[in-house]
C-alpha cells in the first residue's frame, strides 16, 4: 500500500479518541453540511455496525454533531457540539440500527429545513478518511479529499459533454468522473473530481446550461 503523506500513517490532527469513530465521523457530518449548503434545522442520524454499538463511548455522536456545525476534526468546540447544536436550534435524532451494513462504520444522515431535505450515507474507512457512498438515492464514491463538483441534471443526450466542455474551456482538468441515474430519462447525477478549484463564475456558467438542475462544489 502506498502512502501519500505521513498523515496517511499516523492519522489526522483531531480531538480523540478514534480516527475512525471520531475524526471520520466528524468529516461525514461536515461533508453532509457542505452538500446541504446551510445549517439544517433537523437531522436524523442512523448509525450502523460498529458506529451503532460504540458511538457514545467513542464520541461518534459528538463528532457528527460537530461536523454538522461545520467544525473541523481538530476544533476543540467539538466536545460541546451536542449542547451547541441544541442551543442553535438544530434537532438531532439518533437511531441505532441492527441492520448489517457493507462497511462497519456507516452513518446515514437525513438533513431537513424549511427549504428542503437531503439524505447522505457516509462510511469511515480509517485514519480519519471517509467516503460518501450515497446521496439522495444515487450511489457514488466521493472521498472529499479533492475538489469535486456534484451536478444534478435531466438524463438527456449531450448533458455530460456540455459540462465537460465548460471545464475544458476554463482549463480545469477532470481527475475522476462518475455518472449515475435512477432510471433512463429521469434525474441523473455527475460526480466530477477536479485538479483545480472551480471558481464561482464557472459554477454559474454550469448552472445556466440546459438540462442542469443543480451544481454543488465540495
């Protein structure tokens, strides 16, 4: 196995005790908050496998709440995240599922407010690293370690090519791309990891394309 940096071996800078159950959990919460685009009013968190069995002892619940408050893994405010969330009007409901997941450290987060709702499934793969494996019913594989575009669109001919053309025109290189759809001709999702940050002006250009229904940058 190849390591890209010393942090791949010793783990992230974090508030403990566990890189998988604490740092990874905080990052799942933070990515969910970023994808939602704002502080949610209500969050239902379903924990599976090892997360469900040890979440209180390892601080997984505190870490996810901290991530939802947009705290980083090393932010000392994480230890008070449950109280802070309540004070800020964020209602978090915890469910311990007995369902056996594909990965032992799995969390499903349903975020809601008066503007809408979103559901995210994340797994903590070790060393503080995570993967987002589901978004609103779409299967995906998103690490959150590189700049990424999530583009929702109608499943129509040419939609993917138009997005790729805009990025090419702006000299933004695509490092990884995945396209998924719920069924032929319905709603679809592009996940595009890029080598460069995508400026707001480019995001707006993508949003204006025909068949594009939403653009989120992670």
